[in-house]
C-alpha cells in the first residue's frame, strides 16, 4: 500500500515519506525563483486582486488588463505526459479556474473525455470559446462555463479534476472549502490531479506559494488517498524544481 506522510524537520524544511522513499521540499525560507519582470506582474496581480473584495470582479479585471504573469503557451509538461501515456480516466473532466483553457483543450479527447472549463471571469471564458471555435473543437468535447467554483453544483460528478495554479490563486481562508468542493465534485472512483506550483516558499499573494505538505494537509483529512506525490520530471522552462505532481483518489 502506498503511504505518504509529512514530517517537519526544522523551519522551512519538510520531508515526505512516499512509498518508503524520502523526498523533500523547501518551504518558507527559500528565495523566490522569480525574475524581475515576472515579479512586477505578480505585484500588479496582487494589487488588483487585493483591492477588489468581489473575486469575480477582481479576476475579470486581471484578464481584461492582461495581468497574467503565470500564463504559459502550453499545458504543464507533467499533464501532457499523463495524457500521452493514457494514465488518466476518461469520462467527465473538470478544470476549475481554467484561465485561457489550454488544459481543457489538452484533456478533451473526442470519444474518450468531455471536459468542462470553469472560470469566474466572463472575459476569459469568452476568449476560451473563441479559441475553441478557431480550433474547430466540438462543443461536446470542450465546454466553458463562467461560474464560481465554490457554488458550482453540476448534476453529475467528474472522473478527473485538474488543478494547476487554481488553489494557488485562492486566499488561505478558502483552502479548506477548495478541498471540500473537490471532494464533492469528484466521482467516487475519480482522480484529482494537482500540479503544485510554485513550491518556492515566497510570501503573500496571489499567486500564493504552494507546497506539497499543504496539499496533503488539505486533502487527506477528507479521505483523499495520495497515489503519487513527487517533483515533476519535466517542467516549463524556469519552473524546474518548483513544480510537484500530486495524484489523489477518494478512499472507498
Ligand atoms: C492563477 S489563474 C490560473 C489559470 C489556469 N489554471 C492556468 O494554469 O493558467 C487562476 C484562475 O482562477 C480563476 N478563479 C479565481 N477564483 C475563482 C473562483 N472562485 N471560481 C472559478 N474561477 C476562479 C481566475 O479567474 C483565474 O483564471
């Protein structure tokens, strides 16, 4: 049986026993691996999100003003690898906080998987729909919805849910609600995939720093079972060593 445990060894350092192997991540004390230009973008992003209490209004401003320092041209290599290796369940998939929608398009496989991209910003959802039309991707494969993740109540649960920089965009007071909503939305036999980024210990947000132990602490009390948790083997350029892949199932 696969077991994951967390042990804090000293300030800012945690070790993970994963299937008997000890892995580690620095937390809290490491220098942010942030270039000057990205840092400026992150500061502006924080300013917009912190100055507007309504998350929908704030994030819509972020997308309207194109203050999106986290955006990459493609999905995370770790997700693309899971898809290429056919490791993820088919059926219904959800990408909450989908942003520009790359991950929705990557997961959408006609005949295998229908994907819903959900985002609180109507501006970015309109962009996603335009991209879908430009790429001739059928609506049955990739659907977009402008809604708040926390009040989203679909008729059916999901076989796969993918989170990349969504949890990291939420303030800490919403983290346990994030975990409960993930639990509610995931089918009993489904899989939650989290690409945890940035594991660099910087303070403040958003985007907030993330850590593997934080994700464990949120998910395991709800009965999520970790089936994989380790640094990604391939990362976006500049994100090497600060991205971890987590895969989670519901205990049954
Ligand atoms: C840091 S971005 C990540 C976007 C995308 N996952 C990516 O990797 O590029 C966070 C996204 O979450 C969306 N968001 C924030 N709060 C949300 C909420 N409560 N419900 C749905 N989407 C939300 C924002 O509009 C934004 O697109």
